[in-house]
C-alpha cells in the first residue's frame, strides 16, 4: 500500500462518522392582543431527534398553553379571546408569515 492511502482512509472514516445529525426544528409562536397579526417567538424545539419529535413536542406545548388560556378565562368568568393563541410551524423562527385563525387546545394531551 502506498503512504497516501493510509492518510486518506482515516479522513474518509471521520467524515462519514462526524457529519451533523439531521434534525427537524419546530418553532412555537404566539400572537399579541396589541396586534393579532404579530408573530411572537415563544420557543424553538431543536432536539437532535428525528421523525417529527420536535414538531410533536411543539404541538403538545401549544395545545396545553391554549388549554391554559381557556382555563384562565373560565376561572375569571370571562370568555377567551379566540383571536389569541399559540401555534407551531416547522423550521426555525421566521419573522414574517401567516397567523392562524384558530388555535388547538388540548388537555390532557393525547
């Protein structure tokens, strides 16, 4: 074997083993009573897991937070402002985009 082969093999092996783990981030947003069309960054889910792990956890958090808005309004004898809520989108935070017209609220999470 030539000397160049010994130097090349470890470099190829390291490149194959040390590549970044593929992750699918998800971002949790909330709008504002000051401006219903404002996208407020609440949290980014970026665990190094695959198969929708981050989006699933984000959706669970959004559902629980929306359910909490319902419960807080009910405890005060009020009706929740349906124009306000939490939602998730795949990917990293984006300043611009659509704000949903309805917000899923689930508790307990199924």
